[in-house]
């Protein structure tokens, strides 16, 4: 993978990214990391949540306003992100 770093970009749509407050306990997806909510914006009837991390690339998760309220999603909130490996595409530049 290191050889692709300068010539590639990882692409994934926002819908397969999940954001949770407690760490997920299920076995899949295997790509799970913690992050911090940096921005919440409205996108139609959904919210886009920008999550930054020191261990992974920034991601954007799309969630419903109801989910945001239930999870207390707000700027600065610590969350767990997960995404299935099959939802990630390596795009050569």
C-alpha cells in the first residue's frame, strides 16, 4: 500500500460510515477507530458529521437528526467510527 500513497486516494461514500458513542462490540466491520466530532452540518433531511482522528483519515458520516439527538452528537463529542473494508475504493490519480 505504501507504493500507492503518492498516486492514489482512498474513496468511500458517506453512507457506510457509522458513528457510535460506545465502542462497537460486534465483529464486523473490522475497521473501527475513535475520533472527535469537529463539525455537524445539515444535508437535506440528514446531518453530515465530520469526524477527525489521530489514527485515521478524517471521515464524514451521514446520520439522521434523531440519531444525533440519541447519541448526543455535537462538536467535540468523542465517537467511534466504523466502516466495512468493502466500502472503500482505492482510486489511482
